[in-house]
């Protein structure tokens, strides 16, 4: 089963995300969740970006709203539009959850 997870908050530790299996997992950073794709603390990336086999996405409009540019986004994260998110939801993921 391919699971899509929407992350709208920038919590440092999210035990739910840590427990999810990486294979076939898609993580969508939206709203304040986009901070996971750009913020580095003490030279380290967000722990959310450490999962193997995960497809990461960040919503372009939320990145821009928070004053970041796409060049500041971690290279593991795909910047997507609303239309891209809808296509991914309908075509690539069987189940969706929001954290």
C-alpha cells in the first residue's frame, strides 16, 4: 500500500512519522511543514528527511509564503504545485493521512 502523509507542522520529533515504513511512503510538506525542507539546526537536516525510500514533496506556494525560494529547498524534496499534489493523490497514493 502506498501511503501519502501530509505534514503541516514543524515539530522536531514526530513519533508517528518515525514509526511509518519508508517503502512507498510519500511525505507532503504543506503550511508550516515546509520548514522541514529548509531549516537546519546545528548543521543537521530535519529528522523527517532521514527516511530511506520516501518521496518528499513541498508545496511551492507555502514555501514562497514563508519567504523561502526553491533554491533553499533540500535536494531530496520535490517542489510541487497544488495541481501536482492532486495528481499525486489521485494516481500514486492509495491512502492519505494528515499529521
